[in-house]
């Protein structure tokens, strides 16, 4: 299929597109961008893509109730970092105290702010061999990077092709621009949180996801 014929193509007949040319269009189905000469790394990307494409509840396996805490009392950024450290340390004793200083250093993570006081902190290097997402919902919002935040998600995954991260980002974009985020704040129990997350994860897949490795 020619790149320039994409707008005229009925994409409902396809599950996804594999392309050796970057696709700078928003399509109704996922796209996978590979190099022109297929390498072993490309084959690994295809394998990863297919695995997650047909197992869409990937977030369900890495959001864990034991790494979720609500009604967290925090007044400053350092209180949030300490709360994350103690929460993670209970499940993974091997986590070092240096985690706290790294959380204060932007070279160790990426900080993304979403609407309605939601923040994502994606660690550049996972803390353990286990892919995991940890969540804190604060009792009251605090200032972080000069922005108010109330819910913070910590991303610690081995995700070289950014598929999990892209999925989470698209999910949070969907979630934080509708009233469902307020439902989470009003009913902060873990089942409500997970159910709402999975609903928006499904929405993000249905709307089409562009995955460029």
C-alpha cells in the first residue's frame, strides 16, 4: 500500500499497519514503524507489538493493589517520595535508599503532567526485574514542579520500545480529560481505580495507537 493512498484506504479491513516509512498521520488502527532492512531488533519489536496488541489489558498485570495507596497525607514533594519509597520497600526489600535522592534528580526520570492534577513519573531505569506501576492518591494536592498534583503514578518497567509507556500515556490522556478522573478522586478504592484505568486503556486502543520504535 502506498503511503499517499492511506487517506483513501478502508482501514477497517486491517488490524494494524507495518511500515518502513514513518507515518505522520492519525489513523484508526495501530501502526508499527520498522527500519527498511529488517533486523533482529525489528523482529523483537514485532513480537512485542503483537503480544501487547492481542493482550490489551497489559496495565492490569502491572498495576498492583499492594503498590496502590490512597488518602496519602503529604505537604511537600519529599513527603511523596518518602511515601513511594516505603510502599515499594515493603514489596521489594532490595530497593536502595538512594531511590529517594534519584527521585529529586530529573536525569533519572521523566515527569509528565496531565490535566486534573495527574502526574506520571517514568523512571529511566526500572527499580527491579518486575514491571510495575505504583500509585499514590493524595488527601490534598501539593505543588510539584510548580504544578498542583493529586495523583502520582510511578512507572518502573523494562520497556525498550516504549510500548507500555505509550499505552499508559494514551490511557491517561483519555482518563484525565473526562469526568472519570473525578470519580476516582471521590471513590479512591483500588477496584474503582483499576476498572476505570482499564476502561480508558480499551478506549485508547479502539481509537488507534501509533507505535514508533
